[in-house]
C-alpha cells in the first residue's frame, strides 16, 4: 500500500524537460548591509545568491566555483536528489568538500517536485556568512491548486493568482551576526558561549539596526523571562540588543561576559539608517510572496500590518489554504503566500520577529501603495493596524494564526501509509554540555571532523555513533520518534525525503516504543488521516514529534537540527537507506573528486 500511494503521487504526466544551467561563483567582500561592516561571502557578487528556477521535471546543472579561502559544499534544501544522492551536498556524508580553487557540478532532476526550495552551504556554518539562495520550481499544469478556495470561485482573481505563481515576489529572511561563524564556533569551544543572539535580521539582504527602549524590549520579552525563570529558577533581564542574560545556566567559563559580548552583555545598541526592502503593489489586487526562512539561529513570526495572509504552500507542497494575520516560519521552511491588496494608498510594515527565548528582535520591510521611488525615506509612519509586537507576540490573542499541525496537503491523495512501519528509529534531542547537543542518548554527530572524512555514502568503514538505519530497504515505511528533552525548540530537517508529521505534543514525550503500540492504546496525539507533509518541522520544547516516511531513495541522508550551531555542536545523525544498491551507480568522478 505504501508503495502504491507513493507512486500515485509521483506518477504525474511528464512534460518536455530541459536542462537549466547555472554557474555559482563563490567569493567574499567586506560590506555593511545593516550598517555594520564585516566580511560577507557572495554568490555571483550577490547576497543572497541568485534565483535558480525551473519547470517541474527539468534538470538543473549548477557549477559551483569556490574562490573562497575555505572548503565548501552546497545542499539543495528540500530537493530529494532521487537517484543522485551523491549530489546532496553534505560533506563527509554524500560528497567530498570543494576546496579553495576547485569547482564541482551538481546535476539533478526536479521530477516529482514543485514549489519553493533553497540552496545553502553545508560545510561548517558558512551559509550564515552568505552562501544561501532560492530555488523555485514552477508546478506542472495539472497539479491541484487551492486558488479557487482562496478566491471563492472568482475566476478573475483565480487567474491572477495563477499568473503570479510563475514568478512570486521574493521575501527571504535571514539572520546577521557581527562575527564570522568560524569565530562564533571557536568562541563556543573555548569559552562555552552559546551564540544565542544575532545583530538582527535582513530581508532580501537589506535591513537596519533599531534600538527599542528597554521598556519596549521588557514588555515584548516578559513571557520569555517568565519561561526562563520557570525552567531554571533564575530571574534574568535583556540588554539593549534584546539579548537575554543566560549566563547563570549557560556555563560560561570564567570570562568577562561584557568583554566577549556574551548573551545579555552586548555592546550598547547603535541604530543605523541603511535601506529596508520595499515592495510596491503597482495597482494589483493580489501579491504572491515566496517566503523563505534562510536563517541559522531563529524561527520567526511574520505579519503584514492591515492585511490578511493566505498560506498556500509549505515546503513545496500546496496545502489546504489558511487565511491568517500571523504566520510562523521555521528555519529552512518555505511558504508561498497570497496577500489581498485592496487598499487605496499608504505604506504598511511587513514584520519579522524572532520567536526564540534568548532574544527580542524584529526587522521590517515595507508594502507600499505609493508610486515607486529610487529615494528611500528614513522610515515610514507605522499604521494603526499592527498585529504583533517586536517579540512576535500577538497584540490581540483572538487573531487567526497559521498552525503547522493543520497544514494538510491540498491534494488528498497525499496520505501517509497505514499500519505498522518496518523500522522505528528513536531520537532524543538534548543539550549534554555547555555547548554540546545530541540527537541520541550518548551520541552526537562529530562535526566538523566528519566533513573531511570519506563520505558515508560509499565509505567501507561507517564512522559515527549516530549513523543508523541498518536494514532499511527501498519501499519500507520508517517512523522517526523524536523526544525533545531540552527547553528550546529544534527545527528538524530530513534530507532526501518529505515526511508526514503523524504525532506531536508540546508537553510530553511520545511514551510508546512504536506507532503500532500507540495505535493499539488509542493515543490521542496520532493523526494518520490528514497530517502535515514537510521536510522541516519544529520539535517543541519538552515535547515530541513522530515523522513517517517511505524509504524511496537509496543513499545516506542527514537528519539534523537546522539551528546551525546546534548541528555544529552535535545535533545530527545519518540515516542509511539501502546504501548497498546505490554504491555501484556512483560515478567514479564523484568518488575520485
């Protein structure tokens, strides 16, 4: 049955595919996108990188030229790489790194996939230094779309949405740090500093630093202070960048917290007046945005003052559409949204606010009904219709918000396999030291050393205590039971697959050895009827998730937290899937690279 359902989903008409060729030249520069200068890695002199686009079924050929002074590998996030697992871009797992002065060609098909994805560095944490960009695959004509639901059958409005779908407006949020991520990593290793704070967000590579009053920060962060006190028994406070002092429980080793700008001890905030991003309505009744959280630290809440948001697609899957005032965006996730724009005039704030406990921070872009101008004002006035504060808290708790667990696929054929799984793998998310994290009891992914080893896709000796999945064969159903024992959320990403989220709780562990045992006991958290279908999903603090997927893609696949520093400090695993059948197909040029 599982194989039949998978084939039903994938066996769509094949259209005349073409090869889309791209060259990605990696260099570095010294720039100040938010007013503070630092080294930034660039792709084709851009930040973020250029859009890679295709029609469903096309082949993408991307030549990466590494002119940086560090090794590199590029992961095409959300792309399954079915039949080409050596193109997944995970060094030490699916390929060897691209060293300075080298180039590498990624070739893969988009067959069976559509919608929004992105590409980013998967060596160290270098995507936070700038190596990240969007991928967009236009859906095949016969893909079921939810537009009639949104427009209530208005044919003109539906046609507008169909036209906008071919080229949605980019809306990419990413975090910006004062230091390069290698320095952040070394600071963590030497001094035990969890880099819990950022300088701020950027939207499409633009933004500015603002300095809210201490009263504004305290009001927006009151719930976080209370949560920290409940968990640790410690009363804490925020600094002028909105960073919460977590030193009482973070284990900083005999350092001057202020000198090293530990969380809660940032240098006093300095406001800047660099450009914000502006989107012009230009008389259209609708706008369609491709929202991607390209961050490496924070989940975000998004809202648009005075406007509704229709969530149409998540992680490359059309969903049952949802009209909301606020949308949560996990790290690594992608959202196609439609915004009705029937205002007559004015400029409205598009707000992104971090949701993590450790910092209150916000970035704004503008949605403008005015005539486009090349001269950006210092700032626009804020309208009365504001839905969230700088901490992402709803100003009116009755307002509708996007709820992940209700985001079922629009195509009702996309359902999880029923009955028992052939394999169940247990993961336990935890913090095991000052800056050490794990996904299994007693096990951590040994990055960065593993990135320089023979890739596990074809290595004779499998290395690593978190390599699992022996015995998984093509067509098997696999359940991942994930218990989060820590008081922070973890956005968990599985390479090579899309999974159904068949159980989740924000307050308890799963409590069963298998899904079959939970079914027999009538567990109320289970949803095998219409669960979300995702490739990133956030494990709630002190809660659990259960992912179910079909092993339809032989290879060696990473499973990891998408908070970059958590992965660097161990929160990842490798799942082997019928690896022996793919080894004979690996090109010699990949092994000898």
